[in-house]
C-alpha cells in the first residue's frame, strides 16, 4: 500500500499525513474533527486520489440510521411486484439494496469510505456501527447471509463537533483535529486553486479574510472555500488590490448572513 503524502490540490500538514498513514496501518477508522471549511471532506477525496483508490461517500443527515449504510430491504417494491405479477417475489435477494458501507465491504478492490458529518445523526448512530466497523461484517436476516468485507476499507469519519460522540466509538478510532489554517498555510492553499494570482492581491485578500473572521459576533465565519471563491471573484471582477482592504468588494461571497454583512459593514466604517 502506498504512503499518503497529500495531493496536488490538497495541502496537508505533516502531522495530518502521519495520522492518516497510522490509521491505515492500524486498520482503524480515522475520525477528523474541525470547524466547517477546514477541508475534512476534501481530505477523503485526497486520500483516495493519493492512494489510487475509489472513494465511496456516505453523507449523514439527521434522519440517517446505521441500517441505511448496510442495506435496505425494499418491501414496497416487492409488494408492488406481487400485486402486478412482475418478477419472482420469492427471491428476496432482488429486493436487498446495499448501502454505502455494504458497497464498500463487497467491493472487489479496496476503497476509501467517507462517513461525512457523523454528528448530524442521533446519538445512537455511532454505537450502532461499532460491530460492523470492528468486525468488518454484517448479517442480513431476510436472506440469512453474512456480508464480510472483501478488503478492509480505509474509513474516514468527519465531525463538526456539534455533538459529543460515545466513548465506546471514540476508542475504536484514530483521532485528529484539523486546526484552521494560519495565514502562511492559507496562502499556499489559495495558490493551489488560483496559481497565477498577483502577489499583492493575495496578501491583501488573505489579510482582509482573517480580519473579517476576527469581527466579534459573526454567526458564520467565512471558511477556506469561501476565501477561494472570493479571490476568484476579485480576479474575475478586475478589482484593484487597494480596494480589497478599503471596502471588501463582493462581500456576499465571503459572508452569507445579513447579520454578518451588517457587522462587517459597520466594522469597515470604523476602520476607515
């Protein structure tokens, strides 16, 4: 198995790369926490690309159950087929649809499995996955079959730290917290996405970005992706770099709430 060393479009800190490789070596799920916009989801894409593996992404919602990731028994379709005489309703296998975890287990080749934003689900969700993630298998009672992983997937789990996860679940994971990038790291990240950016514009945009994030009372601080979008908007709009610090052109690309725009506008007034 190759060693993960980041990718061209994802700049990973050395400690993060080491943690990824430790989790792969131990065969443990890697739990990544950090505020929104620190690249948690993109890390899974980078790991898959860097190791030459396919990515399977399971996006968790508030209504998601652990069972959804294993398989779904489509009883409605079976009832419909029974009423209208379509297909062999006695063959229950036809109505078993594998979820993302089931897909990862049955893949002929090793994959990267992303369980994205696990803290959106209810508190029982992580505990309900303990057996499957430990044993790499699950049972389908309807067909009396046990699905065993052909290859142990590389499991990356992200959390925005909105809820505390159960201790029993945490014990089974390798943990890493992604700090929000400092200015030097952020400049490298922006350069990856906007390679021909004028140095003066880059400096002023990054400076303004961190100044905005420091405004007290913001409901949603701008993230890395919003900075990249903003820089691209500045370039596309032909904005004079000096205007960036003075009036924050295209402020709506950075800030997405009326309250935050009002705070930033007031702070700009005091700054002049």
